C-alpha cells in the first residue's frame, strides 16, 4: 500500500500546537505500508525507513514517492513550457538534475514523466504534458526516463520514475478532469500509446494507471489494457501503481460494487500498488480467504515491488545522507540549467520590431500586472519544493534594468485606472503581464473559458487607448485564447511558468542578450469553444479554406486558423529554407534542406518535418510531425539539415489493430512551423 504523508488540516493544527502524531509510523511498524508519498525531508524519510527496516516484521525498506514533475528545489519550466525547446538533450539534463536533488532528499521514486497527449487546452493538466504531438512525446518520454533513471537505479544520483497516466487521461471528454474517454482502439494505439512504448523500451521502472474509464471500463480495473496490452504486448515488467484512490473510485464509476470488489478487480487487472485508497490493505486478505483471488497474483505484485526496491539498492542502504541535499540543492550548475531551460522554453509569438528593447530609444519603461511580481507565478503546478530564495521574478530582474513597476491589475484584481494613469504618465514603453495564476492549471483545474479575465481585458483596452507601445508577457499553464493580445500588443512573449530563473531569462530575451526560438507544442485557439484545437486533426470531407467559406468544417463565430499554431515561434533573426530534396533509400527517405540565417543576429531554429499521407485505407491527419532538429546558425550562415524518415514511421493502426504502412503518395513539408508550405513528394 502506498500512503500519503500529506497531513490533514486538523493534524497540521495539532502539530502546530506541539502534538506528535504517528499515524503512518504505526502502520509502517505493523508492515501495512510499503511506500509513502508526500514526505520530502531527509530526516523524516530516514526516520520512516528506520522504522520499516528495524521495527517491522519483515524489515523491508520503503519506496518514497514524490511528484517531482519539473524539478525539486531547483524548479524548471513546466513540462508544457519545456516541450517548446524541442531539445532532447535538455529534456534529459533537467531530468538528471531533478533526480539528483530528489534522491538526495531520500526520495527514491518519482511520479514523472507525465506523457499524456493533451489536445484540449481547457484541461488543467495540459500544463504537465508536452502538448498535443505524439512524435515529440515519444522523444520526450525516452529522454526523461534516461535522465531520471540512468543505467543504475542504485546510484545515489538516480531515481525510479513512473510513466503516467496510462492511458488516454488527456483525452477526457470536454477537457474536464477525471472525465470519461470513449474512442476507437486504433486511435488509442496511434495517438496515446506510443509514448508509453518508448518509456517502457527505455526501461521505465513503473507505470501509473489513469483515473478515467476507456469505453466504459475504468483503466485501473481494465484487464485488456493492463494485462494484455501493457504487460503482454508492450512487455512491461515493472511496477504498476494506481493513481491516487483510483481503485476505490471504480466504485464511484459504478464499475465495482464496493471497495472489496474494487480491490479484486484491480488485482485481477494487474495493479501492484494501491495508492492511498486502502482497498488492498483492507480487503485482499479477506478476498484470499474467500478464494476469490489467487495468492500467486499477490506474490507477483509483491515481487514487482521488491524487484524495484532491490534495484534501488534499498536493501543495501535504505538511508540518505542527511547533509547531502543541503550540499547540492540549487547549486550553481543546477541554477544555470534552470536559466538555460527557461531561455530555451520561451516562445516569441509576435514582434513588430519593438523587441529586443533598445534602451537608447526607450528611457522610461514600466512593468505592470500582478503576475510578474510573484515568485509563486514562476512555478506552476506541482512545484512544492522550490526554494524561493533563488527565484527571480520578472519584476526583480527588470528593476535591475531600471524598469519601474506598478501592479495596476491582477488576474482577478480589477484594473486600477488611477494607479495606471499615475504610473504610466511618463512611460514610453510598457511591459504588461497577462494570463492565469499558477493555481489555475494542473490537476482538477479545468476551465470552460480560457480567455483573459475581465480585469485583464480592461487592461488591454486601457493600454491600447493610452497609445503607449506595449509588450505582453504571458504567464500560463495552458494555451489561452488571446486574440486581443495578438491584435493590440506590439509584441507577445509566451513566458509560461518558467521556474526558478524565469525573471532572469525573460529579461535576457527582452533586452536581446538571448535570441528566443521556442516553438509552441499546442495550438492557441481563437475562442474556448474551439477546443480541442490541434494541428494534426483528421482530414474532413469539407475542409474550410477561410472563415467565410460556406458549408465547410468550421465555427461561424470562430476562426479557421488558431491565433497561434503548433510549431510557431519567432526569432530576432529570419531563416530561409531552400533546396528541399528527397532521396529514397531501402528503408527510409533521406530528406535534406538548406537553412540559412538571413537576418541580422545569430540564432537557433527548430527545423520541423511534417508528412501527409495523401490517400490511405483510413482517413489520415492533415499533417503529422515526423522529425525536428535544433540548429544554431550565425548571422549569414547556412547549413544543410538532414533527416532520415523511416518508412516504418509512416504507418498507422487499422481497425484490426495491425500496424500497417501502406503504399502511396506522401507529402513532406519542411519549415519553421506546422503551417509551412515548402514541400516535396514521394511515392512509396
Ligand atoms: C495525480 C498523480 C499524482 C498522484 C500523487 C494524483 O492525484 O493524478 O499524477 O502522481 O496524485 O500525488
């Protein structure tokens, strides 16, 4: 059983009064808890391990699990933000540092990477994902597992990780958290499954089941998904853990008649660890006595967990060095990486030339808005352990550049006209923050309306009327509907929640010390009602060519194109693509293209390769990402970029769930974003 170490409010109040409570300690002593979550202090973890090892009957050390989703003491950009760097090395490096810090705290198991494909921006957990593309998620999954786990889990710098949430949690209906999923198995296999296969092939130690049901069967009690697919087809041999209380919740789903049946159904499906619900600890013994479950199934589950504990070296040494965390936490190289990942995750969405700011031209710059002034807004969801003393807000970074600050409005705080008038009286340029608070995305934070709040819309109107040029800096966990920012601002920077070094990174970009190049990994729809909006949607019989094209697939009050599309992101320089060539080889097509930096400054570009299967026995997406390469080009420099596009990557699952690569014509698009039109064709 996996128990939560998070305490209730009542327990907290009693601890404040000096009371000691040892609910979990007694349970560990009695051998009823085999793993914990929500404890992250080395001394406390060692105390719990000591009880398990020295005072329990079987002396088995504990798994100490934790949601280290985007860093521990050093906070990196949220996964959705980080995905925008399209940099496999960076994905691995941030995981490596997160593993080091967390393991030093005594944690040995983390509940990441989250590799749910998320196409609906209303879903708050899109912030924890790497967006809407399967190909990118596959690379991300592989590198995260490598970074967290390395080759040896017993190393004090590595940690067991957990691919979650198996399966299709990101496809919850209407973007409403915990909601149902109903979809064809071929779509499940094409879109949602592949990242899990990559994580498993990379050796991921555990997999977490998702809260949702798929086609009427909760995943946590779904034999077809957990036994046939995960264990048999994908060959997963590690630990399967339920999500928090998910076993018990199959009763709410109306699938299990009661908690006892829930325990039986989950064990039958192959769940090894019950997170929090207590169904296993309370009912497995009884079920065994009733001969309704087999001891072999319990043995198997126990064996899977023990194998992990052995691999982690816990039987040799269950304790952490209590001084280690303080020695390595937020050390210089970790903070440098936090800054680098923040720089590389930022996406420049619009720029009429105001950026980078020329200090000779603008002498009186004003920052407004609540979001740039609070450390908590740097962090985003699941960043409980960030060390505030190292965090840099946009406000503190810009003040060093001589920029003034006045709050004037917040996400929910009304726009203060008087404050704005006074503060902006002499301003010749305004930097205004917009978006949502950190607490508005993540688990259980779905929103039906993802446009700017009323106070923020009012701020945009005032800014526009003031005639002072303004740069919008967006803080958000999810894509938002921001047509007014795109129309009215002079520049728009997508700053997401960039972690510990958010402010420093943004200041470097704003003043041109770093040339941004991040690319979106989700669409930004025009209106909330357009969700889900994703670039790789299926070809319809009536594609819409314009907002006014009658009888076509579109919203009359919406827009055919999102405000910003997948893959989009600007630079302070310009890139030109030429010489696109395809050469067919035995097992792949060699794609080559010349990319030239034709602008005025050096910069990175993410060269993107998309395909379109023109005709197939099953309708195919209008575009599919099949390759990306990050390249650095000095001003005036050009390079030949090559991709090997394996024929094996061109297929899909048919209705019999066979993976097929069909002969036919394929278009290959290469360029700077998912809207690129530069293409060549080949026939397979
Ligand atoms: C979330 C998981 C998380 C778990 C443990 C659940 O509510 O869905 O992603 O790992 O809690 O905190």
